[in-house]
């Protein structure tokens, strides 16, 4: 079972990538499928929620997330 890694102050290490066009979406998902993540942003659940409309977001331990996954975060 996948489980997000929660850090101090309920923050998550995230890899946020643009979803502005199909090429970027395919490139990102190809990287993630190959295990290539860059968890370079530390974000709260609220910040992640704000990014999901225009971006692809992977959370350390959970990989790519969607709205349903977001509801299960602390």
C-alpha cells in the first residue's frame, strides 16, 4: 500500500511538473514510470491542492496523486 511520507508541520516533499500540454504530461509520466522523481518542493496539503489544477504532482512515498489521494493526506 502506498503511503505519503509526512514531515514536520504536516509538509510533504513533492515533485511538481507542468501539465500545460500533452508532451509535458507524457514526459513527466515517463520519468515517474522510470522512477525518476525530483522531490525539490516542500508543500502543505493546501498548497498541493492549489497546484493540482494546472500541474502534475508526485508526493514522496505516494507517487503521482489526484484529488482522491489528496483527501487522504493529513
